[in-house]
C-alpha cells in the first residue's frame, strides 16, 4: 500500500497539503498495522485450540520419497514408501506428541476429517509422521493415536532421526528444527499421481472438499 501511494504521489505531483495528508495517512496505517494484525489474529482464535491464523494455500508438491525404514505404532519396521503405496488415496502430515502449538489443531482436523468420511475412511490412508523420533516411540505414538481416536486407516510412524529427516526433506517439510515446524498437509489420489500441498490450516470441511476434488479428478 505504501509503495502504491508513493508512486501516485510521484506521478500526480500533489500540493504540499495533499502530501502532508498522505504522509499522515501512511503514518496512521503503519501505526495501526500491528493493531489490525492483532485484531485479525484474535478473530480466528475460535477456530483452533491455540491462537493461530486460519487459512491455507494450495499448490503442487514435488515429493521425492527416500527408501527409508520407519516404525509403525505396532512396532513393525517397514519401507515407508512401499508401506504407503497401497493404491488408496493418502493424506500426510508431520507432528510430534509433545508439540503444544500447531500439532493439536492439525491432529484435531485429521480426527474430524475421518469422522466426516464415515464408512469411507477404510478406502483412505491417513499418515502422521513424527519429527521428534527420539521422544516419540511407537508406544507413545500409539497412545497419541488412541487419544485422538485414530481409526485403523490412520497410521503413525517414527524411526531414526536420520530417517525422519530424510522423509521430511522428501516432502519439502524439513525446517532444521522441530520448533520451526510449519502446518501443512500433503495429499495424493493414488500411487504415481501428483501430490497436492495445503500450506497452513484447513478446517475439516475444507480438507474434505480438497480431498473430494483431488480424488474426483483421478
């Protein structure tokens, strides 16, 4: 907004009084910026368990999955890529059990999404991968899954730190540290199909709409 206003000033050659009014308006906007942002911040508060800005963007994702071994909550060690590729549509996110900021709302959205799927949930793969594998043992992830009423179609994975990082990098989700974790969901209609990435927070209804759109196009 500031750049546009200054550009107009340059071309329109306003009077000194107009320039003064323009400068005053810009100053007021700049000063109001944080307050406006804070107001918007609180407006979305009721959507989530924590105060986070709502909304998301959709884009194509370049996913290059590494051939790494991860462990499921049943303790089985599996080739992650092979374990995931079972012909069903798949949704993926990254969480960790001690996360108190973005993981609870992300997990709650997944939980509500599976409820909305109803009997269809058996035809879908939902995957949550921990980014804190040192703490998140299969047993701890299993307890987390039970807490969020995860159905059998929703699998939680852990593994070595190296394997976890390799998978995060494969999805373009690696941020260098679990504290820099950003909310995102990856979806694919079937093995070999393109991945879609939803950056930010979706509501359960928005996720269902995106999922329906993706699977209808396959």
